[in-house]
């Protein structure tokens, strides 16, 4: 069934029209050949697996705090509320999902009632692959991920089953960067399986040394299925993987997109434009980056400058062609060991003379994607939540974000004896952690949920920090996707403690001095929209608020020259919090409380100017009762 309103390559129907291509016939309709999404139909593969009973899902939910010396002093008996269980599929269940995906022949974005094949496959389905590629190993590309999805639609009828494959890249221990057309409209937590750590596709239940993981949650940009605009997404895994992550490029990267630059694309699947044969082994090809002018000259208005890039060489046949092809969707395009593009779409069969492979331009989206890489929150909904402590009762409370306000508070028990509580995720396991300081000793603890024991555990990370005037957990400051910790000492020196991703830190590095001029230093994520962690600081004397843009470096170069963005005196606001992206739009937000107790949400705009925040929104009164904001 064809949707004639789509200008090109819409994966759901395979019916495509484009003004510069020759006529072919599909389903009795006269169409022109064609642009197609590169996650096209795959050859049907059936893998024999024993049918196993579904295992009981483990609850990755909050439990009572386990006793420890540090916890007993700092938090007498916090009782986090029990969350909805986070499903942890069994190995057998995940292998069944892979088998279901292999048995399918669907296209990401398709639905069974509208699914059809590419115009010129002769009624056969085909597998994805890099055209003109060579075999490579997982040692060379340890961050590569296989994304398998299946859905039986809840019926015994197999004709309506969905099954497809996409590629992706590990950008943090629990984060997979991929294409939105592989994610949007599908429930990856119930039907997805992610395989990492192997160059081989699964066979007969054998993962060939790889690891299979379930999906906790998913995020897509404002993706358009009609134009393939904003084709980028992030999957959060239910548990961290050992695969070595790869970093995304930065918003200021121009060199990687210069015409003539060499880039590498990776994937599994189609080996030629005419064959249904697949490669069981990961392949790579070196593609030449093309200019926006070249891309637009070939694709016309379908190519969206700044949102897309193109690369490759197409000769009209397999010989001389180097391109991404059907099913490579979601895989990375790499320049200088950074992801600069995500495989998005291209021409049918991938080799039309003069054509290019089209990728999502990562530099444009890194500001939106980065908060998703650091998006741990208490309610698992991709919106940063608020943690506060009542000054008189010492009870801690969670207040979940609705996007423009916060819901009813939920008790986390007694937090007597602490004077700092910060929300973070030091081990990048996709679950919110806390860093707290014991008032009497200055000892700082990392408190995190441990799925293996279904409980919470403490670890002392610093001792004797009674004189530290500020402690901040802003996320990844140094640019390695591992969360860092900052502190200001009594002399006013700002220090970075580079995180190792496991709750431990490398040797501290001094950023600068004079930071005791500020009575507020806060940060969580990226305020300026460039994909790098920033800080906000308020002057004690003037109330001037400054943005310190992160550079992704350590030491004295960690932050650019400060930019004045606001003036907020103590009589205007007397408490602040930065918990990340409260409204879920991909930009870090800020919270400010008046002396009268009204809390305002300042939604981030991604601008590094006085327009850094949109007009404030009141999220309620009575916040003067709280003395700690997490």
C-alpha cells in the first residue's frame, strides 16, 4: 500500500517517486526509481532455538538502604519508593527475540499491513551490507552493536509478525546511538535485543562470544518519517556492557565534514546490489565525504543541509562503488575516531551512478543527544527529576518531572546528618546514583543501586571535605563520557576529579582559582547546546550569573572564558538546582527558588547568551521548607 504523500524513500511502504530517476513498475503502479531508507528488507533467516518459558522480570527498583557505617551516619533510614519493575529479560528470552527478528523481513518504520519490498528486488527480500567493504574485527570496532527487534503483535498468526535489524554504536556503557527510523514507533523494551562484543551475526543461538542485552528505555529526536529529517535516536540498555564506547563529534567540528575527507562506515548485510547474500562478519568501507553542494545537486530538496551529510562513491554497479546499503541503518560513520554521521538513507540498491549515501549529521544533534547519554532520572521517563530534603524533618523527597512542573513528592526517608546531596550516575549504568556529604566528618559517599543484590550500597569516595565550599556532579567535563566530580576548596581553587566510570577517580586536576567569589556553582549537562558539560556560577557581591562553557578538556582549559547571562541577587533567588533536562527537549534546564519559597523552572534554549533560558515558569510554592536540593 503506497502513501503518495511521501516525497521519497519512506520505509513503511517502499513506494517512492523522484524526479531524476528512471521508471519502474511496483504493484501495478508506475513509479520512478528511487531513494530508499538504507534499513531495507533483509533475507529471511530462521534460527532454531528452543522455546523457553518467560523468566520472571527482575525489579531494578529502589529497595531499602543497606546498612553500612557511612549510611548509618548520613542517612538513618531512607526508604526509596518502589518503582515500576524494570524488565530484565533472561538470556533465553533475548535469544528468542533475535530469532524472531531474523525470521522477519520487515523494514524499520514498516507496519505489516503496509510493508512491501524495494521496487527492483524481484519479489525477494535482501540483506543489509556495506557495498565495497572488507571484513573487519570487533577489536578494530569494539563499539559496534547489532540491534534486533521483533514483535508478534500478540497474536498466534505469524503473518503479522514484525522483525528487523539495524546497526548502532556504543557511546556509553548503557547507551546506543542509532537512527530514529529504527526506533520510533517500536517498543524496544519488550521486543529488542542488543548484541555487542562480536563481529559475527548470531547463528543457531550462538552469539560467537558476544553479549546480548535488553533495552530499558528509548529516545528519538523530532523525527519525520516523510523526510527522514532528525533521524537520530538513543537506546538505553538495562545493564552496562563491556564494549569500549566511541565518542560523538562536537558541535564545533568543521574539519570532519570538509569535502574529500576520508571516513569509515561499518555494518553487516548486503554484499552487492544484485545479490541477497549476506556477510556473517562485520565489514567496513572507506567513504569520501562530499560537500553539501554535491549532495544537494543530486538529491535536490530531499537533502536537508546542516541536518544531513553524504559520502561515498557510486559507479552504477558494484565495481567501483563504496557506500552504505540496506540494513546498515543506524550504524556510525567515523572520522578520527569520532562519530560524525549515522546511516540514514540512500538510493535503492545503493549503486546508482553519481549517488551518495546519506547520513544524519551528528555535529548538529550532539547538543540534543548528549543529555540522553547522561539522562538518568528517578522515574525512567527521560525527564530529569528533583530531589529535595525538608529542613525540619530531614526527610528526603523525590518529585518527578512532568515536563513543566513536578508531581507529588515521594518520601525517601530520613536524611539526618548530611549537608550535600547530589544526583548523578558515576558508573554509567543508566540508574540514578547519589553523592552525599556527612556534615560532621566531611566524608563523601557514593550511594547507588546494585541490581545483583537488589539493594543499595555505599562507597566512601573522599574523606574530610568539611571545608569544601562547593561540590558539583555536572556529568562528563573531560570529554570521555565518564562522569566527573568538581569541588571548590577553602582557598577558592576549582578541582576536577576525572571519573573512571566505576565510582573511582583519577588524580585531581586544578582548573583555576578565585572560585570563592561565587556563592553558587551548579551544573548538570549542557546549557549551551554544543554537547559539552557546562557550569553556572553566581557572584556573591553582584548577583551576576556566569556561564562557563565546557571545552571537553581537563585542567586550566576545561572551561572557556565566562559569559554573563543573568543578574540574580540574593533577594531574587536564594537557592538553585541543576538536575539536567527537566522538560525532555534535549537541553539542560535550571531551577531557582525565591526567598518566599516559589520555585521557578528556567528551560534551556541552548544559547550561550543572555537568552540562555526561556521565560521562567512557576512550578509551585512552599519550596522554602527544603534546605537541600539534589
